[in-house]
C-alpha cells in the first residue's frame, strides 16, 4: 500500500491547529479526532504524523 503524502503547507497547518487546541482536550487522540471531524482529514494519517513530531 502506497503511503499518501501531503503538501508541506497542509502538514504544517495540521500541526499548528493541533498545538493550538491540544490543551482543550484530555488527550492527543481526542484533539486529533476533533480536528479530523472538522476537516474530514484521515485520522490514521494524522495520528501517524503526530507521532513523528
């Protein structure tokens, strides 16, 4: 399975949004879920990218 890649700008934006809302949620996972539900991003990709921070 080929891994989907994203434009660096998109990755930077996702990480910036995550760092802005992380304190509003009890865990990183719930913060990612909140972002994913609003942006229709793939949760699996977001979790993978967050672990590589």
